[in-house]
């Protein structure tokens, strides 16, 4: 039977940490409401202690969202946890998400703590957070560069202290799909308690493998995935929500998993984020890029016009677009050209089409894109026939 995977959206926290992507209170609330429409399971609304603006956003999102868990990030420090709780306590389903680094490199240079101190502190802070909130997520920052034995022991201790979700982040986007699969499998084998709670993964995209790593971790038993709209986030970003969800959707046959996301809200969510931040996605971005459902070459256009599935593995409608795009350019063939003439309302004879097509090809060699106005100009110039 297909397994449900929970979608934890961190656009408003890790995503917002990306240069140029900061949002004001109204924009964050607007985005949170769109995430609720998208039907994600968890919205990480912010890092409440980071600034008074962050605190207010987390609090207002907690008040306004009804159908998703609302989480606030907190370091494993009492003042962070107090502040996180002060902000998320208004949520119908609040979560405190606390974290501490567990790799040798982070413990030595950043925390200046020994592993045993880190473990004690983590347990202590989970107990502290548990006084406030039932739902506690614990993240082992830089997990993929941490010792798996140490992680398994630490996870068992924090689970016994009350953690409900264990997050295994690839903080610096360092791992690969095979390695991450084995890493999660090993930790699950070494831990006595990990399978009693949700196992989450949080992958960064430094080597361009965040989505692949996330799906490998799901295969190894992860039950929650952390991601952002358009893949925004620190440095090269986080795993892109739309890519993970559409991979689940399109390859249900292979992955045998599902999630609650309403895929028809994907495009709207992506566009809203770009409009708010002013950061556009690249045209060839999977799922939400301008060209993701566009066809220019004659062979592809002919194929799609005959039978869509020849070159489309998902429908544009499934992500909330009204249709695919036939881009007319120098690679386009007569089929697509004729199709566009019909859509524009021209009924031409074979000879007229051939003449117009020849002129279109000449123009396409000089111009990057051919617009409807260009076609209309060709027809009018020849005064072949007027639209019906
Ligand atoms: O990348 C990371 O490790 C994080 C944690 C705070 C979850 O964002
Ligand atoms: Zn992160």
C-alpha cells in the first residue's frame, strides 16, 4: 500500500534566508495562506528569535493558519525555545523545531563543545521544550557529515525525552543519493527508537542533488520531507517542493508514495513567491519554469499535437496551468504553424499556408521568438485572407 509522506514547507524560514528573498509581514501571511491552499502538512513560519519582525510573522501566521501545523525554529537554548513558544502557541497545531549541530567540524569550530556535551544539551532542551508543546522536532544540523553511531545514540536519547520528529539534514548539500540512502538505513538499524517517530530529511542543493537525495531518503524510510517553493534557500537553495511532489505524482508507479498537496496550486504558489520576492525562476526550471511545458522544435510540436504523451510526462493542468505552449521559432514545423493560424482564426488554402510558412521561416531565422503579431503581419502583408 502507498505510504503517505508529509510535506514540511520551509519557504518562510530557510527559503527566506536566501539573498533577496526576505518578505514583510503581509507578504509572509499571504504566502502562508497560499501554502495552506496548497495543502502542505507543516509550515515553518520563521525563526522567532531572529528579529522582532520574525517573531511577529510567526505569531500572526500561527493565528491565521487553521489546517497546517505551524512550526518555529529555535536553537537548543532556553531563550530561543521560550521565544519560539511565545510565537507559535496561538497555532491550532503548534510545533517547536529545535536544532543543534552534530558533526565533528561544527561541534569543534562552531559550538566548541564535546559530543557528550552536545548530547546532554540536546536532551535537556527537548525536555525544556516539551513542557510547552507536545509536538517537538529535533534537527541534527550537518547530520550527513556526522558520525552515524553518535547520531543513532543521540536520536534515541532525544526521542526518549519526547521528540516527535527527527530531522536528518544535509545542511551543506554534500551527500549523494546512494550515500544518503545507506546513511538513513544505517542509522535506522543502529537506533532502537527512530522508527517510533517521524523521520524527516532536509536537503540543500549545493551539488544540485537536493531532490534526488530527498527521494533516496524517502526510499530508505523517511516519512517527512522539508522543502521550499521554487527551491529557494541558503546558497544554492533547498530541495524544491514542486519537484518532489510532481516526482511522487508522476512516478507513483515506481515510488509508491503520496502526499496531501493539491498539485493544481503549484503554479500559483510559485508565481506568488516570485511576485513577492522579485526573484524569478530560470526558464528551464523543472515544473514551474516558463519553458517547462513549452515545445519549440518541429518534431516535438508535431508529436505533442498528435499525442500529448509523446513529449509530456505530466499535464500542464495538473500544476494549475491552462495549457502547454507551442513556441514558434526557427525549429518549428508546418504543423505547429498551421495550428497557430487556426487558433488565430485564419482559414487559408494550402498554397497560402505554404507561402506564409516560408516567410515565417525566413523571419524566424532573424528573430529569437515569433509572436502572434508577427504572424498577423505576415498574413496582412500578403493580404491572403482575413480572419473569419
Ligand atoms: O540546513 C539545516 O541544517 C537547517 C536546520 C536548522 C534544520 O536549516
Ligand atoms: Zn537548511
